[in-house]
C-alpha cells in the first residue's frame, strides 16, 4: 500500500500577516469552532481588532455557556515578552475571564508564565497557551492543528475552592461528585456533549452554540427529580423564545418528547424549554440510570436545538 507524505508547512507561506490574514481566518465560524473544540469552550466571535484604549485586541469572543468574555491574542512567531504584556493589558482592559494566546512556538519561560498565572489567579480566570501548526499530505490542502501547551488546572482550582469553603455540606459535596460522574459517563460513552466543570451545586451547564442560549442539567432532592433545560436569557429572552417557539415547538414534541414544557416566564429576563423525570440523585446505585437518561436527552436537545438557536 502506498502512503502519502506528511509535511509540516511554514505558517507564513499561508498567512502573510497576523492582522489581515490570520485573524480573519481564525474568526470564521468553522475555524473558531476548531479552536473551541481544542480547549473545550463553545466560542462565538464578538469582534475582530477590538479597541482597548489606544490598542486593539486581535479577537474577542463570547463563551456561549455563560456569556463570559474570551480574549484571543495571535502571534505567528515564537512567543515574546511584548505579546505577553499585550495579553495582560488587553485582558484587564476588557475584563476578560478566559485568555487564549496562540503562537507558532512557546518558549519554556512563557509557558511557565501562563502556568503560574493559572495557579495564582482566582477560579474564574483561565489562561490557555496554544501552538498552531499547518500540515498537508502530498498535494492536499493545508490543515491546521491546534496544540495545547498550557491550560488551567481545573482540578487544582476546584480543590482549592472546596478546601476554602468551610461550610460545604454533604449534599453539596455529593452534587459535585454526581456531576463529575456524569462528565466521566459522557466521556466513556463518547458523547459529543461537553459539560462545564463539576461544582458543588444542583446544576451543570453545557453550550449550545450561541450566546444567551445554554443547556443545564439539574437535580432536585426535594422533588426527587432530574431535569434538562434549554435556557434563553438576556433582555430579548421573550422575543427570542417566541421566535424559537415558532421554529421548533411542534417538532420538538416529536423529536425529543411530548412531555416538554415550554415556559416563556413572562416578566423575567429568562425563558426555558424544560424536560423532567423522576430521579433521586442521593441514591448512588441509581446514578448509572440517571446518567444514561442525561446522556440520551442532552444529545437530543443539542441535535435538535443547536441549528434552531442560530436561526433566532
């Protein structure tokens, strides 16, 4: 069998300039999606060359799960002190909580700097270092590859947060363990649904591809129920709910369940589509059944609603 030749390409042969070539390329939906998949965040581009005083940040995005601001700084060369300074300056000026530094190659000193920033910053601040490479096989089109060089140590931050919470109840600890079990269940069963980190709370969120829309999985120990909701937030929640209702109400009852509850929540800045079933999360022996229900229906919600929310 004849095999192709795997060749690494010079970035500058494809992107001549960072601002006029690479940044517009990265800001395209399919490319920002690829970056988001690498770091585990669903990104929606907000602006290119975003003004920060007299300076301009390369790309700003929205984390669609929580509407937090994400800053991306690009560099088609080896990392340097200038870009590290710009990264911190832009992040503080924009009040970004997730900061992504993309470069051709990271020096050990700059990788260590990002690791240190992840260690000393509060739990809500995250720094990522990403190296980008281009490859092709024989005469194929160039294919980009994002490689994670530095990332937040979420386990360490969660542990530090738990240790600092003196009054964390047994129920809260059990909730965190339950959600971590669901995350592991989804990974082991190769689900395409990606949940945020497990926290000691009765819910956990997942992105669905657009800001002000997100999925949440919840447990209720008083009602002995578990549920999934598509949440619609912001000042335009009712208007967006009505548009989504027109697009998907009838089909959602067939594709997901006839027991879906569509709730506009009039007068509030939030609407939702809710699906609930019985389940007591405090019964450990029943966790596999509950996690399987979550997997099945989170996937149904994502497949059905993801294309619709982009039309709203």
